[in-house]
């Protein structure tokens, strides 16, 4: 039955996007099938949204069909299998094309490109998309390694308390080694992904990321920091510096490819690119980016410390609209910098309350609108993953289309954020899904404060939606 559902979804999505031949490329993230479309005029958006199992549709630089975690990877794989390609590979033409068909296809591609260009494609939005593309592939590693690190931290606390013996230290060390496989070399991974995003050679991007680790620097003669008069330290500037440095690398590498003869391009281009960008990274980008990241983290920590409940309420209230507009992607490097500098991010537990408000709102809708079988079935499908911190199915499939529940869910998130802000110093040692899945990642044994915040957000979203968030048409039903 499950396989039949996957096959049905794949076929029906193809039908409503204009057929397999109207897809250029296909890939997926944690909850969405993402398709590059040849001709958007052939896409039936309303029918696509009404497919049983589709929780929402997002039009961005790609056409994104929200299906939900667990199912999305199976549907995406089924779709590329039908096309005979791999994820991310170009789809083949479905039939031999005449000159007229080739012209029409090219025109359709240009039309689609112009349509995308005419959207609100500001420089800021491009930056957000690039940040998303750099870090989304790393999220599974953040989650898995973060949970392993959380287990190691709990075991370490038990060791200090004398609950377990010294023989456990080796197991703790092994878990920390696994955890550090991502966090100790994050600059390198960021460099590789940034190069892929900006069109540079991924291996060169990895090298530039590794440069910020200052491996090989003589500790007895450290390199100077021209801004502070002190010395450079490994990792200074963090991933903000890495992303900017690799962007510069992409510019210089592309220019060199144009002017260097092909016979010596493989030798000259990477050598010159690494030398120039490496020097700029060490002596300019690392000091400046270090100053920026330190100031940014300091300001956020100060706001959370002094703002307390008000800051928590405001952040919890406004995070869902940020997600809706894609603005939340800018927070990913901030979370990582806070973890690098202080060992935890104080932002994530507060922002996680927004998803908890969604859960409370969905429960209220379930009770008040139980006669609407389609809505109830969607809530049943989206609620378990919503509790585990993946809120997109609830946002795009339930609350946002109904309007009012989206607002009352935001209120629930604000209430949960206020509770976290009132406790203070509730941080997460890694990023990833929020909700109940974040509990093992809460630092300094503050998990009880986080759980109380979750319960407050559930209750706030439920009460606000139950009394004020039911749309009139559903009330009449």
C-alpha cells in the first residue's frame, strides 16, 4: 500500500506539472520535491495543491511541492527513476524534437527565466537562497552529530557526578570524535558547498575553508591581526568569512579560466586562485569577519539577556512569517557562530517555539473541525513530524491556507518564546529540527525549561486557535 501511494504521488505530480517532459531537473530537501520547470504555463497549481498527500506548493526559483519528511525522498526517487536519471541530473528529452519544437522549448525556457527574473529577486533574496543551498545539505549531519554530542555531554555529566565509573570515559571520547567529524571541520564543508553554489571548483573552496583553520601556523610566531594588534586565531571570522572568501574565489577563478590558455589552465588557475584568495583570507577577511561575527553574537546575546520575556515573545511571534518569506535562512550562520563562540545558540530554543505554536493550533483545528475529514486527515499526517520540529507540512498544508490559524499559531509561538526568555540561558549545542527532537541538544541541563516552553507554546496555540482562530466558513460547517 505504501509503495502504491509513492507511485501514485509521483505520477499525479508529473501530470499536474505538465508531464515528465516539462521538468528540467528534480531534487528534494527534507520536506519538498524541488523541480526546475521548462514552461510554467503548463503547470496546474490548483490541481497540484489538491493532490492527496501534497501539503502545499511553493513557487520560488524552483517549483516546490511540500510532501513531508520520510515520504519526500521516496517520491523524489520514484520520479527520477521514472525519468531514468539521478537526483539533480538533467531530464532527457521525451522524444526527437523538430526545429519548431526546439524553438518553442527555448522560448518557453526564456519565458520561465524572465518570469523568475521579474519576481522579487533582490540581492538580499539571492543571498538568502545561497545560504540555504550551502547549509541545507549539512542539516542531517548537524542533527546526527549533534544528538551524538548531546549523549556524550550527558554521559560526561554523569561521570563528573560519580554516577558512572571512569571506564566510561573512552566511550565518551569515541562519541565526541564522531561529533567533531562535522563541527571541527565545518569550515571545510562550508567551503566546498559554497564553491558549488557560486560556481567555483569545490575542492578549491574546501582548501579556502581549511585555510581559516590556520593549520601549519607556527605557535611561537603567530600571524598578526591588523585590526586588533593582536594575533590571528584558528577559525577567526567563522563561516561568514569562509562564505565571502569562496565567493571571491569564484570570481577570480572564472576570470582566470577566460584568459589562461587551456594547455596550462589546470596548473596556473588553481595555483593563482589559492594564493591570491588565501592571502586575502588570512590577512583581510579573517580579521574583518572576526570582528563582525564577534559583534553580532555579542549583540544577540545581550538582547536576549536584557530583553527576557519580551525578546522571547517577539522572536517566537515573528519567526513563522520569517519562514514563510524564507528570511530564516540568514539565521543559520548566526546559530553556527554562536555555537562556535559560546558552545550553544540561545536563539534556536526560542525560535523553536514557533513550530510548537503550530502544533497547538493544529490540535485545536482537529477538535473544532472534526467533521471536515480532509482537513483532519492532513492534520493527522502533519502533526507527528510537527511535534518533532519539522513544521512545513503544518504551515503550508494546514494553518497558512486557512489564514486565521496561522496568526494564532504565531501567538502560541510568542507565548512559548516568552517562557524560554523568562528562564534565560536556554541554548542548543547544535542546529537541526526543533520541537521535541531538540530536547537532547539542550545545553547545561536546561531541558526542563525548554520542555515548559514547548508546553506553553502548545497551550497558547491551542487556546488562541480554539477561541479565535477558526475561519468563518469552517465554523459554519
